[in-house]
C-alpha cells in the first residue's frame, strides 16, 4: 500500500528539495522531468536555483502518478499530459472548470529578468514585468480558490 503524499502548504514558492519531499521524488528526477515535460518550467534564479509554484507541484504529482502508479513510460506520460492540457484548454474555452492541479497557461514563454539580489517573490520593476507578475499572482489565486471548493 502506497503512503499518501503530504498536503501542499499554502506558500508561493517551493525549492527543489521541498518539492521532492512533497512529491516523494528525488531532486535529480525533477531536473530530468523538466527536460522531458515541456509544461514543467520552474522559475530559475541566481545559481540556477529552481522555485516551483503551487500549480507546478500539482503537475509533478500528476506526472509521478502517471509514471509510478499507472505505469506509463516517459513518452506515454508526456503524451498523456499533452492530452490533459488540450482537454483543459477546450474546457476553458467552453467555460467549464479545470481539472484539479493543471495549469494551462503557458507562462514558460515569458521570462522575468529580475535582479539576482531580490527574493523570488519580489515585485518586478518594468511595466511588462509588473503585468506578468500580476498575471501570475491572479492565476495563483484562482488555483488556490479552485482547490478550496
């Protein structure tokens, strides 16, 4: 019988070590999954430190479930994640509720070039960075609210 994963704390960013504990996956496996699953793009800061957001932790749990519990290969899990994301896009277009824990917005296409001296959740300075920051904040709030239902 598999041990249940711990609840995800209500905080903005998680280090790779924290995510490893929350998802029962070693950090080197998480780094490998980033290469295999294009949807998984944690924010990287000074020294290539990774900071994962809540929706990424949920995505990692879903990937873990596909690989470890359902027996998918990496390729099969990658295809399944693409299918899930496509279904969620269609649901979003139709005004339906998203599946729990899947972030559909491709925020990975946007990079914020913040100063390395700032903490990971420091407010950005340029107008475009502030807009992107606000957008991320709103999606995080929406995800947290959807989990409360």
